[in-house]
C-alpha cells in the first residue's frame, strides 16, 4: 500500500488520545500537542479527547476544556 493510500485510510480513524500528566499529576499539554500534531501529520482527522480510561470523570471541567481547545487548535 502506498503512503498516500495509507494516509487516506487514517482519515477515517476515530482516535481517543491519551491525556498526558506531569509528575505532579497536572495535565501536561505540551506532550499532548506533540502527539496530536504527529497524528494529524500522519493523516488522522477525528480526535475524541477526554473519552478514555475514565478521564472525563477524573478531570476538572477546566482541564477538559484545555484539552479540547488543544485538540481543536
């Protein structure tokens, strides 16, 4: 399969990116920004943030919004 064909297939992937935390237990946006950028460059277009491993229940609404804003940017 060509790289172009592979990227086209990735466009339909619905991805739940993991939420990164620093050593103090705070949401770490920079590692997440790097991950999202890399996945976007690879062809992924559908990201569903804060939707895995009970993240939605464990994060504050401000943390959730910061992650969503990161993914949308």
